[in-house]
C-alpha cells in the first residue's frame, strides 16, 4: 500500500493505493480516497493515543490484497497531530524492529536488471547529490531494492516525496543529471558546471530526452504524462545552483595538504654548520655524503659526552650534520 498525492478538480487529494501484478504487468488498484486531509481519518481517544477510525480500517482490510496494519500506521504517521508526534516519536522509533537484510547476489542482479536507468539515476542523486554518477552498472543495487515489484505509479509517488526535500538551487542540476544530458557533451565541465555549456543545446537535448522517456517509459505520445510535467517546471523555472567546482578544488587541495609536511628548518644555519665542520663553501660544495659522514664521525668521537666532550657541542654538531646533509641530499 502507498499514499498517492494527486490533483483532481484543481484540488490536491490523497488516495490509498496498492501495487498489483496482473499478466506480468505491474499496475495499481484504488483502495479508497482520503480527501485533501488524511488526518481527518485519525481518532484521538485521549492522552497521546491515536488510531485510524474503525470504518476506514475495515474498508481497507476488505479491499486490500495485502493488509499490513503497521504499514498503514506508517503511512498516516505524518498526518498525526504535531504535539502527539513529538511526544511519542521516541517510543515509536524504539519499538520499531529493523527489517534490513543483506541482498544475495541473485537478488542484486534481479533488482539491477529490473530497475529502469531513469530510476537508477534519480535514486543515486537523491541519495548522494552528485552529478557525476559514473557507470550505471556500478550503482549499488541496494539503492533500488524498494522499487522492485512496484508499479510505475507507486515509484513516481515515492520519488515525488523524496524530491520535495531538494532545495530550489538543486532542482535544475537534478533534472540535468537524471535525464543524463551530460552524455551529449564532452569535457570536464559537463559533470561540474553545466551552466557553462551552450544552454540552447542543453534545452534541445532535454526536450528530446523528455519526449523519448514519455513514449518509452510512460507509453504516452499525444501529450506529456502528468508525472513528467514536474520536471519541465524544475528545469525551465529554476536556475542552476552556484557552481562549487572551485570550492571542491580548494577542499581537495586542503585535504591533500594535510598529509604534506614540509621539512623542518634546520636549527643550525648552513654557514654555522660549515664553521663547526671547519669547511669553506668551496670545500663543502665538492663533498659527497660519504666524506661528510666520515668527517662527522671523527668530530663526534671528539665531542661525545661519553668521551669527555660537551653535551651542548655534541648536539650542535649533530644539528650541523643534518643541515649539511640536507643540502647534499635535498628532499625529493
């Protein structure tokens, strides 16, 4: 069962429907009309208690092929009085039992096979908000598992509900992505900055894909299906959101920079280090790592505290060695 929100006689009403399968075709049956206010069918006996009126429950139980009281309660939950929802939400969530189960390999293949590409792109964007979706074959089938066995009407009602959470600045980018308009263009910007493309061409490809989808998926040719009209409004009545390309590049640079640690500045300057090693600039320039190390070991034996040398001088000698060594072998 599912709640369908439809326009009738210039009024928005709700209907309770059920997906059914007949002769290998998924359709739906109307269980009952609920009018413009589904909350009118809810009774409040007192306190924080609520339940659907017995007349409605009886009518649904008589007509529905699969009657599920828990699902029926979930469908009407958004229409319960706000104060009661607030007071009981915690207990309701606590008493819910998780029904999540990992999909088998065969189930994943079946879901991926039976889900239309248009639905896959919508589910992916609504989950991740990303225009760069990659190949359809790499999309996780778990995104579409709730669409399996559902009629087109229930699928559209589900997406309509999820799309209502999109912000205005996301709508045009959403339509651009789900109709896969980026495939008509080349270059990096097609998946990052669609507003930088030739908009006349974008508009032309959108209308082309819209008409094709109307014919192939919704089996309409004389007029545009009601469920597709909303995408025309989203596309032509809204601008693209502000590009976040530059911000993403900056964030990526910052992220990568977290793992870059510039070499520490030597505690001893190179001129002082040469002085400690008793080297001229010309002599040092001709030295290699082996000769520098040999000289360091000789001086280390002289200044090592265990040999009667000064601790401070030994530390300074070690720092001087590191400073000169870094010059001979600069970090790559």
